[in-house]
């Protein structure tokens, strides 16, 4: 049951991470003037940074959470790495994908930039790492039994 819930959560988190990072990137880019080296819209900048920080926080929790099924991180990792591989094979068609998925507009620019810059590949590899830990694939009961055995040696029970 834990892995089924983890798979579902991974499916739900994938677009949240992708769209959150893309939208935050666009909003941050629109809120400052690079030539003048000044922030033109501080409210938008703070909101963009808060969203990017939330995406980073969720990613970090997924990576370090020992209670979470490894499928929570494996599903988004495979999606991001697959999209990045598709970009390397056929860049024009991969960069056309954001225009086919709603919502359209400035968000498409952010999705294309993060895909083309390799940031989604970086995020995908970071999310792939926790799936290699054998401990994450076991159940919580196994962890509890291990903890009780180390606390109470067999001779004292």
C-alpha cells in the first residue's frame, strides 16, 4: 500500500515540480532588469523566489524522507530524465511540447528554458538517487524491528 500511495504521490508531484519551477523562473526573470541591474517588481520577485524555494523544499523532503516510498521520487525522476533525453535526441520536438500542454503563455518560455539548460536533468538525477537505497524499499515494520533489536539485545528479552 505504501508503494501504491508513493506512486500516486509521484504522479501528482511531477507536474507540480515542473510547472512550479518553470513559472517561478519566468516570474523571477520578468521582475528585474539585467541591463540596469535592479529589481523592477519586488513583490513579483519575492513571490517567484518563494515558489522556487517551495519547489526546492519539496524536492529536498522527497530526497531525504526515509518514510516515503522510493516511488515518490522515482516517478518524477524518470519523467524529468526522459524529457531531457528526448530533448537531446530531438530538440525541436521536445521544445514544442510545452506549447501543446495547457496553460499557454509565459509558462511555456520557462519550461523551454529549464529543459534546454539541463536543469530538469539535474533535478531528475537528484530525485533518482534515493531510489538506490535498499532501505527505502523495505517496510516501516522492518525498520521498527531493527530498532527494537538494537535497543533490546536478544539476551535481555
